[in-house]
């Protein structure tokens, strides 16, 4: 793992992984691909979720809370498609 990284480097690594993977990386994917460890993320942001918020990203799927804004936008899209 890298010795020390700052906030901008963590954000850049997460965005780069997102671009390469086509989805927001999980913490293990970030460790494996970008070689940024859990300690570096926690030291800089406190939690991986806060790091994703700083990148204006959010993970989706089982076990992740859906933001109200995202939920509303998806609902509105469904309503429009069904008329």
C-alpha cells in the first residue's frame, strides 16, 4: 500500500477506479486496484462512505442506503415512462 496519501489523491483514485470499472468501487476494489488502504481512507475521511460523498458518488445495491434524491428521481422516471 502507499505510504501516505492526501484527500485529493484519495478522491482522484476513487474517480479513476469508477471510470475504469464502470461502477463505483467497493472498498476492497479500491484497495486492490488503486492500492489505497483502509487506513488512508479512514485517516482522511473517517469512513469510506464519506470519501464517496466527497467524490459526489454513492454505492448502490443490497446493504446501501439509497439517498432520497436518487429514490425520487428513479420513481419520477418510472411514473413518466408508464404515463
